[in-house]
């Protein structure tokens, strides 16, 4: 494989599911722990696969119509020191 894009294009649904389970559990199917680099690369591969093959609402991190709890909370104005002097 000469590029990440080529690698992603060769991921099958079974490989995707295997990567997803490994990222979720932190272990490969044989029980070995993923290294931090393996977690990062596997997650990148998952996200790239999902962007190409899954509808938005089925992708990792999809929030839909949900809003975070602080969305409607007003944020008070914060004055910088230079503003306070004027």
C-alpha cells in the first residue's frame, strides 16, 4: 500500500468491525493490548472508512439533534485589562 487512502479503500466491513471492537476494548481479538499508536491509527482508519461508507448518523461521534448542556447558557462578557482602563 502506497497511501493511507489506498489502505482505507481496501478495508472490508469485517476488518472495519474488527478495528472498531479493538478501539472500543483496547485489545486485539487475540487479547493483545493496542499500543497508543495502534489506537490512533485504528481510529483514523475507522473514521476514514465511515466517511466513505456510512451515512452521517451512523458515524463515530455523531451527535444528531442533541445539544450540549451548556449550549443555551449565556456566557458573561469578559473584560481584558486594557478594556477595563477605558
